[in-house]
């Protein structure tokens, strides 16, 4: 699943949005902000961290359908008076700020629309990347994009890494955990990755980009 950043000009800054509360609400890694079926009483803006929206498939598997990055506005069900349609989980420690609809002016609603539109473009790209190519390619693409998020970083050697489990990668690539584990083992043997507990080092970044079709 691609997580290419949206140009900053496409998204409203925190200062442009109505400050309905002085401080954001902290969320710990692994916690759920809301579940599918919950009442939707407000929009949210992510101030820091990384969230994911998850839906349960008819087969009973969780599928990551959207990543929420800093600056993104989400919880758009509130605009339609609908209950939440998916579960939102914190992939890292995060901070979110509620945006209450009754406090929004016309100009502020336009800023909300811009943010949701930019995210829609990103989600459509993500959907193509989940379905395009063999699973090995999709894993490489997903890891490279996660390395540029709050789950990623670089070792002192300069090699990028991602703090992710095989289950998270499976849910982000539309695959099973068993298939992902098998291919990560093969990619380790091929010198592309160095997996450790909840951390995968991207040993051959350029080769991974070629495999993912990003170079």
C-alpha cells in the first residue's frame, strides 16, 4: 500500500483549522480511537503519529484500508450523521484534535474538503498498489513507504528500517500473514531485508525500489 505524502499545499495547517480544544488528545500505540458502529460526533485532525483505518472482510480478516498521517482530517462519517464505518488504531503514539461541526465556518469547511480530497487521491493510489503486482513487489513497496512514516527511521549506518509485524504488513498488502512471513524469509535470504523482532531493516534499499517499481 502506497503512502506517498500529499503535497503540503494540498492540506490545511493546524493553524488554519478551528481550534476547538487547546490540546490534542493523546493516544498510545495500539490503542483504538473508535470502532466501526460507534457514534460519530466529530471530525478529527491528526497532530502527530500514524494511524490506520481497518475494516473486517467477509472472510473475517482485518484489512488496512487507509493510513492517516499528521495533518490529515478524518472521521468524515460525522458530516453525514452516520456511525463510524471502520476502526481507527494508533500505529505509534499519537495526538488527535477533535473538530466539532457546529464550530466550522464556510471557509473552514472548505479546508476540511481539501484535506479529504487529498486523502481520497492517496487512498485510490493505495488501492491500486495493493492489487498491482506479485506479493513480493507489494511487500517491498509497502515497507519502503512505511519507512518514510512515523513507523520508520534510519540506523546509524544509514539503512532504513520499519517497526512492523508480519501481521501489519499482511493487512496492508491484502495478503495472509503466512504468505508474508514466507516471502520476508526469502527476501532475507536474497539479502534484501534483515528482519528482527518488530523491526525490519531494508538492507538493499535500491534493489527494493527496483523490485517495487519505484526507481
